């Protein structure tokens, strides 16, 4: 069936190391992808997005890579900090009406940063 | 500046009762969304408003769920005859238009149905 999912439920990294969070999607019609961060007790917070006509996009300490051939999305966080500890969700949009905020979310990966 | 505000933050109710959840979006945001997040799960789309109109209600799980938006601002999600499976965190998000996936979420309303 169609799904947006993450490869690992929990990722533990040492402070200062780089983190890579992965996501697989199955619908080749999806053309817009977003990463969100959710801290405990809070709503999700937008991190970065990428459209299907790109394969890489960089933000502040974050990079999103999109591989359409294998339907894979990843979020790289450079020099991971304790404040990066959260649940990370990938989300996709496949709505043909242009309602880009109608998102299908994956199950989430918990990132734990060890001091 | 003020973010998306939701109330109540926590609601405990008995099975069969009606509940109303309120969302105050960021001023000027025309698009408003309701999502539901069950324990340890990802978010599930419920409904989308553009202004006061709801062109997409496809995520509402049953006719017990309804929502409205007035004045292009405040939205209310109503759940009638609540069931235990309605227990979840209900998240509201707003954004400036329908062409972006950069949603600004509130902290959610946690609903527990006993």
C-alpha cells in the first residue's frame, strides 16, 4: 500500500556528530516533501522542504536529500546539539488541487542526542 | 509575535458527550488545517479551510466530526457523541496560503474519552 515511513524509530547520536534521518515513500506522484520537528508537548515545527524538481536543499545546519529513483528522502543535521532532540517527521504532498498543506506524515523518528 | 493558539489544552470527557475544540490562527493566515495525532503516531489530516470555506473535508473520520471557521479567523472542531477511539491530540495549523507546506502548528488539544 501507499505509505510514507521512516526506516528507524529511534536514532541516538553524540553531541557534535552529524545525524541522518531517513524516510521512504511509495507514491511516485508525490511532488513535495517536508521535514518537521516535534518536541515533547508541542506542535510540529517546520524545518525544511523540497520539491521533486530538486535533489538537494540546504538550510541552517540541515540538508534534505531527495532520491526519486528509489523514493527516498533524508534529513541531515550537522553538528547535532542537545536542542535537536525531538521526533522528526517526514511528510509528503500528493494533492493535485494545489492544496499543499494537506500532508501525509510518516510515523516519526526519535532523535536522542547524548552529551 | 503570537502563534497559533488552541483551547482547551486538555479535555477529559465521558463517552457519548460532545466536545468543542477551538483554534485561533495567526493573524492574516488564510489557510487553516486540523490534524489528529494518536499516541505515538504521525499526524492525520482532518480538514482544510481557505477563508471560511472548507473545500476539503476528506479526512473527517465520521459524521460525528464537524468544523467551522468564522470571520476568516477562529475555527471550532466539534466531535459529537465522543467515542474512546476519538482520544488523541487535535492539532490546528495555519499558513498564509494553500501553496505552501510550511504550516504553523499550535500546541494541540489533548482529548481523552473515558
